[in-house]
């Protein structure tokens, strides 16, 4: 029996009343539906919702059902539902198995932290080697490309440092990435080329790892081109506004990298005249906090005229 359009309100009401949690995510890992049981289950647990979003994004990418014990007591199963949607629902895990799985998860989390720590250390070593090479090019036009490469590698290292300290495999607070990123950029600048002041404020913006890394690289490219003070304002549902930049040279490697990263995020860049003037990166943001049956507008990461050390 197939349902026509008139059956959808009834179906939605039935799903909402079910005693078992039912969640639906779109192709970007954004929650678009949660029945009342799911809302009660998730509550104020954005990290759990983030891990579910990441699981559903992988199901959407692979096209195959997957399951994972995420919160110790429940095994969450995610499967394609057609129309680009992925549906997730849990089943209870026996107490003895739950304890065993919890121990395995603790081991896996510790292993993942160690991986992030070693990746961070390796990236810092690579950056240091490039910097040592750049010292031999003091009067050469080739020195600046080496410095840019160091900045990009250290940005990746700063992300893995945050992931190592956070310990959660699901999502990361973007503000926790931006602080070390800006401080690292300021430290590696040469005398006479200080990074302008960067002010970071606003609320928390949770991004999965695969989205936080390209977003951080985009902000790094914009801040590297800063000529004056920069203000970065974050909010839980977007936008993220970085004001103070005039933009990048379209022919530069940085501009080409930003274009590739924007495409990876399935976003778009818009130039605005202000106030404040600058660039805005529109991207689909996983809505880990929304429990309603519908998506929100895309989050925004913007850039305006300038960027340096962090002001709380």
C-alpha cells in the first residue's frame, strides 16, 4: 500500500507519538525530524546528536545501513530512507553487553585521542622543517610560499590539538579551534609583520570533524590576508561572521584553495559591502540542536577586512 500526499500529516502524527525515538537526517547530516521520544532522549546533549549526524552522513555517503553503540545503553541503527534522507532509531543493549561495549568505546576513544596527538606532533615537525628551510631563503621571493605552507600545516595541527584535548569523536566547538588557530598565526609572524588583533565572540557552533577542518583552513586563509582588526562572531545556528577583510587575490593559491574547500563544504562565498564589509561563506550546517520537523537556513561563515592576536 502506498501513501499519497494526504497521508503525510497522519504519518507524521503517528511517528511523533511512537514510544521509540525516531530521527531523520538530510544528506549533510542535519537533523530534520525528531519525534517526542527522540527529543526526550537527546535533551541538551548536542554531542550525542552530533555523533548521530555523523553516523547518518556516512550512511548517506555509503548507501548502506550502519549501526553503532553511542551512549552506552542504546545501539543506534541508521539506514537510507529515500529522498536523500537517513532514518536513525535505537534499540536497547543488555546490561552485560553494554558494559563490555562501554569499555571498548573507552579504549577506542583513548586510541583516537592518541592518533590526534601523534598527527598533531607530526604536522608540527613538518612545519618546523619547512620553517628551517625558509630561513635559508631570507632574501629570496621563495620564502613567502614556505611561510604560507607553514601556516596551513599549523592550522591542521591546531585542529588535531583541539580534537585530542576534547576527546569526543562526534563534533567540535568551532570557537575552540579558532582561538589556537589565531594564536598560532600570531606566533609565527615575523617581526615587522604582526597579525592584526582578532576578536572572537558569540555562542557555540558545533561542526563535525570533516567540516571543521576545511572551515578552519578557510578562516586561516582569510586571516592571513588581514590588514587591520578582525572580528569573528559565532552563533549556535550560524552565521559565523568574520568582518575586517577586503578579500583575497583571485589569482593567488589561497583563493584557489578557498574555492576548493568551499566546494567540499557544498557552500558558496558572497562578497558584501557592509557594514561590515567583507566576505560571507554560506554552508549547510548540521543542526545538532534542532528537534523540529524541518531544517534551518544554512549557517554562514563570513569574512570582512582584517585579522591577529585573540581578544576574549
